[in-house]
């Protein structure tokens, strides 16, 4: 039978209206409902179902199924799977005569499927977005004209679904960007607003994370008797996970220092608490110390953090860590060490992002280059010294991105 031209014009106008509606909505449920309503109207059928394609599991699942509960099944199964895999319109005039048809849904719902028209929904690049299935055309099985209308509808619907996915990805990216910016502001607020001022000493801390948030920190905490406690710490990795770990470590150290200034006791208890909480192999390298400006003495415990550079009139002394990183072992033992400040002497604490910066050939910046730079700087104020070291490291990596967080804490006795 020849299709009625007037009917075809009405159907095409309906598809044009649907195309405009699909372009105007950013809500998935509304979009799917629009597509289903269009399919029922244009194809003159009783029911329609959209099966979206889950690329991660290679499954098809329903979000809109007029009269039917949600369904999920492998993307190569049944009539819908055939349309998805072969990317063709599948016209089934007698549902129960086709071995691919699954009558279970009919049994569950009491609905009787007579005929089906199933077609894939693809984007402009030919990627599968889903499958639309029309059930029970009024007046008999679907014909060639219906198949052509289905192809037109599927092209518009596939592009609309892809547009929705892109908008959702963009919105999610924007949400993540806002969350990361908030996390960055919160983390930056944990750093000291200014460097401490102690008579006879120049003290500076500095940080540059790799991502919006980082896994390093430095901190200063006046002890009320003229002494100054400090912390330099580096959690494994960088980003949000490392930032959460380092915030916890900083809080624990601060809390312990209000109870005791016994640095071994502080490190031991913080290690026990972190070892209990960090169950995924994460750990923290740290130096916690106390500067006594009256005695010109620095006491410290190093938990996996090194090298530590001690600069005195006789040269540069490089010390390693005195214990394992925090959270490696619950019962780790730590040892207290000290350094006596002669006039002009300094302590330089850097996280491994400085030492492990690579040049184009894969060579590390390393301890020797750091020590040589410090020797050239003499009595340069510490804030300027850190900026200069950062500039040296940037030149060394020759335009390559910063691979790890960079944090520095420096203390110098003035001459």
C-alpha cells in the first residue's frame, strides 16, 4: 500500500517539532519522555521503550518504558541487542514467532506484544547511545515507511542523547572544579598566614602544590615560652586524597603538641593514629621540631623525611631520616636529634619534589645541586632564597610540568 503523502507530511512535521523539543531540554527524563512520545505518535504504536547503552558494563537498560518497570540486560541479547550490535532497524511482524523475543516481560505485565520495530540510537560519530523499541503498531505490523521514519527519529534522538551526555560531563567538570577550588582554599587557609618573627632568627615556609590541592604542608606553632614548634610533612601522592591525609597529620601533631613537647612521644602517638586510619598503603614523611632561640638549639624527630641540610660555618651537613615514615608500622620507634645554631647557621628542609625534579634527559636535580645553590646564596633572606631555588628548579626541568608538590621550611640564625 502506498503511504498517504499528507500523513507523511504530518509525521515529518511532528519529527521536526520533536527535534526542537529535544534541543530545548537539559533534563534526561524529560528528553527520554519526549522521544518516547514522538515514537508512539509517529509510529502509531501502543508502547515504546528506550534502552540506554552502558558502555562500562556493555549492557542496555531502560529509563523510559511506558507500562514497564526498569530492565537491564547484556547489549548482545534479544531483539534490542541485535539492533544494537548490527546497527540496523529490526522489524519483527510476529513477536512470538521470533526466537530472539523474550516473552517474560509480557508474562510479568500482562501485556501482549504482537509486533516490534527496534532501532539503534547513534551520535554523529556512530557511537551507540541506546536502542528504541516500538511495540504493537495499530492496524498491523510495521512497514517500510515506518522503518524510514524510525531512521529519521533515531538520528535525531541519538544526537540529542549525546548532547545531553556532553552537557552532563561539562556540568560535572564544573562541579568538580568548584569543589577543587573550595578544597584548595580550605587547604591554603591551613598554611601560616605569615612567617614567624623570632629575635635573632630568619624563618620562612613555602609551598607549591602540583594540583589544586597538594600532599605537602608546613606549619608553625608558638609554644608560649618563646620556643617555636614546626612541622614539615609530605603524604604519598598529591591531590584530594593526599590533602586529606596531610590535613589529618597536621591536626594530630598540633593536638599532641598542646599535650606534650616530648617530640618522640608526639611522633609515636601520631604514627599510631595514622597507622590505624590509613589502611590503603598511604604514609607520611615528616619532620617535627622545636626551636629554642634562647639556647640556639633545634630539637627534632624525622619520620622518613630526608635529606635534612644543616648549614654551619664549617660547611653543609646532610642528615638522613631518623625513623620510618608515619603509618608504615604501628609500633615504629623514633629518635630525637638536635642541631646547635652558630651565628649564620641554617636548617633547610625540603620535600622530595625539589630533589626529584627531572631534566629533559631524566637526571634528578638532587642533593648536590641544592647544596651548591645554597652555598652561592650566602646571607640572602630566606624568602628570596626559596624563590630563587624554585626558579632554579623550574629552569632545570626546562618547561616540563611540575611532577610533585614542592614545600620548603628554612630557619637561619642571623649573624
